C-alpha cells in the first residue's frame, strides 16, 4: 500500500481525553476514532490489526476442534427468561422492544442462544462432543466506559461453548481451551498468566482468567517468576489427556490482589513478581447451569435423557489490540509483534522525485508485493523526520530506508522496530533479511 493513498489520520499530539498509553497511541496512529462513549469506528490500520488477531484466534480454535458459527446480535428476551438471567444480569444489558412489543436485547454474551441451537438440533450422545464458537460484536452498557477499547461498551469477542455428556469429558473440553489459550496469546507475542477466578454472572464451578502483565493493568498481580519463563505448549494433540499440561501451569503460584496469599511472599522470596495485569481471556465450566433450565438434553447410552455439561470460553479480541500496545511500546510509538502487525515492512523514500530513489524504492515495493508481503511504502512528499516518526508511531516491524546516497551506492538502510542500531545492506540482502 502506498501511504500517499492510505487513510491514516495520524496525530502529532497526545489527545487530552486519552488516559492510558494504548488509547493515546491508537488515536495518534489513526487506528480508531470515537463514535460515542465507549463505541469506536475502526479505521484501516486498526482494522488490519484486528483482522490479524482474529486470524490467530480462529486458527487456534479450529486446531482445538471448535467449529465456527455466527449468532445474532439482537437476541430474544424469552430465552434469557428461560435461563433466569433476564432480570439478574442488571443494567449492563441493553434491553429493547420490537414493534410488536416483544422483549429483545443487544447480546452481552450468547450462552442462551447457543443452548437453544443445541437443544433444537442435537438429540443423541453419539453427536457429542461439540464446541461451537463465534467472533462477534457484543454490547455491555458500562457505567463508565474508559481507556479506549480496553473498557468500551461495544467490543469484539470470541466466545466458544462446549457440550459434553458427562463431567469428565466436559473437563477435557475445558482443558482443550485452556491449552489453546496459552498457544493463542503466545503467537501474539504475549505472556498470558492463567489464574483461578470467580465466575461472576456467567456462573459455574471452575473458572480461569488469562492476564497479560502491563504497567497500566486494572488488577494487581502476584506470581512466581517461573510462570513468566514457562513456554506455551507446542505440538499439541488435543485428543490426548491434557490435564498434565493444565496442572503444570496451575500448580505455579499466581493470584490477583483479591486472592493473594501473603505467606507466598516469604516462600517465593526473589522469585515473587509483583505487577499489574490486563484480563484478555476468561474460561468457565458451568455444567448444567443453562442446560438444566433450558432443557438441553440428549439420549444417553442407556436410552435415558441426560442433561449435557457445558463450558464457555471468551477472548476479548478488540481489547487485545489495546493490551498488546500496553505490553509493547516505547516513547516513539507501538512495537507490534510480527504476527499482529498491520504491515510487516515499511519502505521510506527519503527524496520523492529523485529518479534513483524512486526507482530503488519502486523495485523493493514491487518485489515485496510479488512475495505477498504486507508492505507500506511511504511515497509522500514529506520531510524525513515526519516519515520516520510516523513509521515508528504505527509500529511497522521492519523499515527499509533509501535516500540519494544509498541509492547511488546500491544500499538500503535496514531498521528493526524496537531494536538498537541500523545496518546498510544491498537491496537483495535487505529483501532476504526482512522476508526471512
């Protein structure tokens, strides 16, 4: 993409309404613009990041055996009355009436809808297990929306729902998602710490939240340093018993301030990490909480009806954009992990109109596009300082810089975002390096 044609409304100054780093940088980098309190328009740069995160989440959900569906944004209030949550959920749920005076709502979550899908279509234990997921916009009417996309009213979420015949198999489904989450966040360059959590309005008997460390996190976090050094599982066979992997993570101390055990400070000593964290995912096992009142049953092996066991598994997809920025930035702007970055490579032409510079940059641009790389070519007639500042601000991982002197020598200046120093390479060597 040529930057001269790209819709990228960057800002030089920090917006006064932005209180945390991710909100400031998302506004300055032209990723989002506010539409209403807690509701944002996602501009091209922000949309590309969002799509890259979606691709990782989808890939790992599919690998774990979940199947993608799309459920409606507007839901029937009658389903929520069946489950008993219509009145219990509180003012965060936006309730509306249609023209026939029927109770409807803008979905804050989808347990009721997916349970309705299940009970109307699956009748036998032979059709289990099932795990259905979607990546969809939701709405919760926060009292105080703040911090940009970190605590908005409308947000993009991945929510999955598992259905199994008994507790043992539903626990296996829970473990599958636990492991999939570790892998998902690691691919985004994040170290996500699983912590035992309360179930809140979702309900259930088992729950873990996944927290990313960041200075501006909403929760105080205490954990063993071993958790931060533990690599995410690789080469996972999701049909295997995964309990040993889950145990290897949950047996290491980690707690938020509400659950912190002071005795652990003395026990861990120098290995105790005190930090702040941002919740990016939450998984729940709630058994028959929704299946029982909504009649989600299957015929068991003995011919008798059995209430299915369920779990739900959420990832804050739009929130992850902010969380990644909070965890990875410097004074110049965003530092995107490679798999998340909106563009992998940036080309900076220091003297647009100079025949040699234009030719060298154009050749690099054509070759990178032919190689199917996401490349942003700054071909604007702007000062060099503006170009460097914008490329750092939006966080492109690799920058290829060509000026008149370099073009004359046939060399390209190569810079890795977030790393110290630069190096001069031939055009071919530069291409090989950034495409490696």
